[in-house]
C-alpha cells in the first residue's frame, strides 16, 4: 500500500477536488486493504474535530482591517450522503465495515459532489469621497501617488443631476470625454476609468480553492444623454497580474496592459435610449493561481456616430456602485 498516495487522494476527496479516475483509484485502495480503511476513518475523524474547533474561530480568517461583513460566511456543517445518518457517523463506521465489507464502507463514506460559493468583498466604490476628478492616464501600480482615486479619461464625481439620482449615497461618477495621455482621443469613442487593486490579502483567504473575480457596476444615462443618430454602451473589464505594475512603461498604454496581464475578461451592453433607473453590468474572470493584482476598467462607450476628429463627449452618462468580489467554490459537507 502506497500511503503517501492514499493520503493525497483522501486530501483531494476532502477538498472536493478529486477526479473520476482518482475516485476509482481511491475506491480500489479502500476495498483492497484494511489499513487503508483505517487511515480513511482516522483522517475523517481528525477532519471533523478540526471543523468543530474552527466553528468558533472564523474571525481569524479575516484579513487585518477587513470588516467582518465583507466576507460571506456559511454554517460549518457536514452532510453525509449515507443510507441513514447512523448517529455520530464515525463511531458507526467501524460497525458498518464489519457487517457489510469494504464496498459498503466506501459507498457510505463518499460525499456527493456539491459546492457552495463564498464571496469575499475586495473593493467597493460608491464615490462618496466628494467632488473629485479623475487623474489622467492609467494607474501605475502600488507606487502610483494617485492610487487612491480613479484614473483615465475626463470624469468627475457629482451629485444628482439631469434627472439622475445616485444609485447609493449622494454621489456618482459622471463620464466626460475620451481624453487621456497615452491614447489617441480623437480616434476613441470610449471614456475609460481605471482602478488598480492589491488583491493579495484577499486571494490568500481563498487558497487553495479556484477563484473567480467578479466586477460589477451600475450605469445610467440621462434623458439628454442620447439624441437621434447616437448610440451608447456600458463596458466593464478586469485584468489580473502576477506582480505589481509600477515598473510599467510611461505613459502606460492599454496595449501594454493587454499584452502583460495573465487573465482578463470583458462585457459590453447597450445603454438603452429612454431607460429608467440604473442598469447593473457584471463581468467574471477565472483567475490563475499566480494572480495577485487586479485592474478594474469601467467605460461609457459612444458606438454611434463613429470616432471623428474630435474626442467623444458624454453629456449625461453615469456610473455608481463599482465592486470587486472574489467568488470561491467550496465543497459542501
């Protein structure tokens, strides 16, 4: 019996990561060797004890400075897909092993393949800092002196106007013009704003589970923001990096971002003429294990008319409630 391999398979089973081939391999080990079955029950016994101990210690999972309500939680309970729950199942397992044999033990002990999704809030922007304009050009990583504000094209934080009330609080961001250094504003119909986020303390909370980054934002367009012959869209993007981008070329261009990032995802939806209220737009990006930093990219887009010799102007286009969450799939016990 290869006990190193056995414990590796038991760990993958416990973490909900076991594949169909590994399932058959583990099943064969349990059926063939009583020592393997003893190891299986011992590991599960230890696992339940640790889970019980962790029940009262969830607070230690929070990153320093992270409010407790920023991380979604779930009851730490285990579900056992057996034919009957047999009191404390570990205590009953030895009896079942003796009566029914190894095959019955494995059928009893194998959990269903089920997952629950935990949400870790990384970033939330309601633009409640007051009357602040964006800083020109893309953000330049952790060393950016303007890292605490949005960067990119001309945009500013405003209160209610043109019949549009902020989605939450008393402020929102009003898009202005497609003009920032490093791009060709006259050839662009996009008003882009960016924010660079250090995801390391939050990604550490998710290890070793696979993680998906989700960026959401709410967009609105004023009645006078679209006239005959015009069409507009809202866009949300997210880019992941393995390291800080403080040493990126200057001026930093979107082309460099696209070439350097290790993952990215985008969505673009029309802003309907005459729509009322706010439209929620979201994008998901599965993250590689080496992802550490994220760049958020939120845009108002003039689709029609096409770019002209003048920068595109946005007369009544707003965004509010920009959030970045990490979605973590965890097995349900």
